[in-house]
C-alpha cells in the first residue's frame, strides 16, 4: 500500500496572512510540518499543496516536494485532491499546514488503520477531552461515534449533551487529520455541499450527510494549531521545552 501525505498550505488567511511562512525559532512553520510528517514510518512521500509562489519557493529551498495548485479551490480537501490526481498513491493523508507539532505516530495510526480495513473509505482521529473549557469551546470540534468506531456526528456544540446538566463522562475532540482512499478522495469535491456542513461550518459533515462512513480512531495526540500570530510564542515555548528534555543527560 503506497501512502502519501499532502499538506495544503495557502498564503491568504483572514486572521494570519502568510501563516505557512511564519517563522518559528527562525524556521518557517511549513518546514516543521513537512519534516515531522516525513518522519512517519508508514508514509512514502510528503507533498505540500499550495497556490502561492512564495510558499512554493520556501518549500523548494529546504528540499521539500511541492505542487503548485489551482487558486480556485474552496477547501484544503480540494487542494489535496488535486495533488492526489498527479501523484501515485493508494492512500492519501491530509495534514493541516498549521500544526508544527504534529506527531509522526499520529500519522502512522491512520495509515495502519487504512491498511487493516480495506473497506474503510476515510479515517480520522479523536482524543478524550480533559478540560471543561474545551468542551464549551466552539473552536474545539467534538465527535461522537458508534460501537464500531464510525462517526455519528461532528459538532462545535458539546456532544453528547446531558440534559440533566452533568458533564458527560467521555467527550471527544476531533483531531483534524484525515486519511482517504485515493479513489474516494477524488469523489469528494463532486459531492454536493450539505446543510449540516454549512450550518456547523464543518466540511466532514458533507461526507456523513451524503451517506459515507468515517472511521474514528482514539489517540492521546493533542493538536496544537496556529491560528493567529499570538499563537507563535506558545509554540516556540513548547518546542524549546521539548528540546531541553531531549538534551538532558
């Protein structure tokens, strides 16, 4: 099974223009994502998908593989699908370009899940939420799954909702990294946008509303995305702490 990872990276961002090129301890963020993704054991190649020449040149400068894509895509999934049309692969893993602390083992978990179940068209990750503020945060997307591990629903609202006012024993955060069968990925841009997707502003709901299954695998991986310039010092601090631990005798 040939697995490629694709990292969609666009320059324009309402909250953080040029985000993929933001320097983190002197190195562009997209380079961290690329290098960490390349460390995954189950990935054969990593590609950056961008519509911007500046990002294209930056990836080339550190020796990365990059595809210049159409500027007309409405989502990262469409951008990744364009890469998938050009690169031989059985499975394509979509990795967010604003997660410089992505763990290679999280990527491998998805690749292994796709290898184990050849009938699964798509897979993603979840982790148990431990902080009450995350349950109530609409930017922390929640997911509920059935007994066989397939997604029932994704929401920005706390789900499951306890009508008696108790905190549910298990609320799971959706981790936004996806693995697709290549043939299924190529179908997604043609699926009609769904009412649920447009209401929640969650693209993965289009998959469910059109009748397809999403396998959800539990992990302890915690996602640390960069949404605004104010997030950069926090990521730098975490990287420095990690470096100090690795260098301790």
